[in-house]
C-alpha cells in the first residue's frame, strides 16, 4: 500500500504514518474542521461490494465497545473501496515500543499489564467478541499511563471479508493458539495469546521461534521451553500458571482470562508476603542471636580474673560495722588505766 500521508480520508487529513502491521497501516490524522487528532487505521484491502456490508456490521460492533482499557472506535467509512477506522490516539505508543524485543519486564509490571488487558478481554468476551490478535504491538499506553487494548476486531473483520489475503488474515503466528491456527478461534485463544505475551515479557524471548511452518508445528505439538531455566527467580508456581494458559487444549486452560490474571496476581502476592516474612524472621533471628552472644560475652568478661565485680549492699554494712568495732577498740585502748 502506498504511503497516504497528506491525503484526506473522510473528515481527517493524514499527517504522518504511525505504524503498520499485517492488517493495516495507522496514520495520525487531524479533523479538518475541529482540529482534533485521531489515529486512522487504513485496512490493507480493497472491499468488493459483497464485503461492504460485512465490514460495516463488524465496525459497528467494535464501535459499541465501551471499556476504560479498550481503544474507542470513533468512526468508520469506506473511501474508493478502501475501508478505514477512526480511533482514539494514544500518544505514548505501544508496549512493544516501551519494551523492545529482547528486553525483560519484571513480574510486578507484567502483572499490572495483565490485570488491565484481562479485564478488557473479559468484557469483550462477554459481548461475544474475540480479539484474535493479542500482542505487545496492539497494547497501547494512554496519557495517564493506563493500558489500552487496540485493534479489537481487526482480525475479525479480516476473517469476515473475503478480500483479505489468507496470509494477512492469519494474524501474528507467534502468538496464535493451536485452535485458531486450525480456523476455530474461541475466547480461550485470547488467553493463550496473552500467555505467550507474558512469557515473552518475563524472559525476553518467544517460546516458539523459526520459520512460519516451524512456529505453527510448535504451537500444535511442542511444549514451551521452561521459564525457570531462563529466569531462575520465577517460582515453580508462577511458571505453572503461565504454562496452564499455554495448554494445547483450550479446555485445559483457565476457565476465563480473568481467572488466569487473578491466579497469577494472587500467587505472586503470596510469594511476596512469604519473602517478606522470611526476611523479617531472618532479621529477628540475627538480632536475638546477637543479644544472646553479647550476654554470653558479658558473663565471661565479668568472671574473668581482674574484672571488676559489683559490690552488693550487704558488704557495705559489714564493712561499716567492722569500722565501728575497730574505732571502739582503739578508743578503749587509749583510755588511762585506773
């Protein structure tokens, strides 16, 4: 697709290209009358007449989504056979830009992301919608640092319109669940994709790599490499939770994407509390041992030769009595004889 910068789609003039993917190109657009900025997603396809109604229906469905962690669809249209969507503009970019390939994200930050993404996905699933393309590139950062899930339904539109090429409609292979690769996506497919994303954030690499054919084969049959071999700090419990989300059989995954996020968060919190208690007990134990050692050293020092001893009060009484006796005897001796 040729660069459309400077052209006008609907009421928006395209200022510059923001990014591009398998399904579409995204431009920064400015409303010609209001001057407001928006993201204009131009799909990589030319719609035939029979596909127009399908696109419009899918776009209306996406536009009805209202959730704080989902990018809003403001408008949509078809111009000269080219479909496009007008979306809220997230000026802070995507989590792929914030965490480039090869970088690791802490478990704490990962859980913070997962909570918001899972909440958005659960809401969409309740509306009978499947994202189909969850990946870091489609997770944006809002002005207040909030996480925003983008490209909702783009893969669905691609699947629904026959004008899309088969390769483009396949989505991103590295994150796709086995059943989605077999043409049977379901809500658990989004959980799988989120699980792949979490795996990549934590260790910096994808579990399955290679050519397209090799990646597909691994999704269908291979067990993901152990996370703990790459990051020993991850507990077996956390690893087990992520591996469950990556189960080949959708029925073996968590009952919902929210259950996956909740279990991951609670497990990490328990481990954090346990670590704090161990640290506190260690500090208390060290302090107690230090006091005990100090007491023993004090006892040894007090019993050592030449060490000063405390004089008890009764010793002073005896000493005074002896002094009076000596004085009395001395005075008696000085008296003249009769």
